């Protein structure tokens, strides 16, 4: 696939999997043997679409109104980098804490390696500490 096609794939990934909660998109765009690093807790790898769906369900369960905006995206070879921001309201208890009903904002950077039209590896770095601080203390995020 071309760099442009890989970028389009990642735009679709964020739109459908995260913003729309379309689980079938995860299964379509993620290879069975894919490995994700940094999407969940530090040091935890996600293997394949089934494990990734668990993360999507947990985060969307806690933040059903999640809206991710792609701030920047670029690619080279088989990799695409996305700088994103997310705004959401904590109305579910799927993070192991009761819903706070607080509106929060986070940002992050995702890098995906794509082969044959599917994500085979992903690396994420996002502000998990900032998320927890906003939930615990209600600090307004600035972006």
C-alpha cells in the first residue's frame, strides 16, 4: 500500500473504531498477530484484535462520548504517525472507579506499522497520568 493509503487507513481506524465504536473495523484493520504497545497500562502488550477490542470496550464503556481528533498525521514507508487529542466525559465505571461525570481531555501520539492493509504493530504514548489527574481532581485540561 502507498503512504497515502496507509494514512487513509489510520484516519478510518480512529473514526470508526474509536469515535463510532465499530468493533468490526478493529477486526478488519488489525492483523490477527498484531502487537500493540502503550495503548493500555505501561508494560502491557495487546495481542491481536480480540484483546484490542477489550481495551476499546473498556475505554468506550467509561467514556461513551469519546471524540478523537487527528491533529497531525504523516507517513513514511510502512509506518504512519498520528498526533491526536480526545475529549470525553467519564460516565461509566469500566476503569475500576465509579463514574465521575467529569469532562476530560487527553492527547497522544500513535505510530502504526501497516502490512497488506492491516495494522501489524502499534506504539502509543498518551497522557494517562493527565487523565487520572483530571478524574481525581477535576483539573481542566488545556490543549
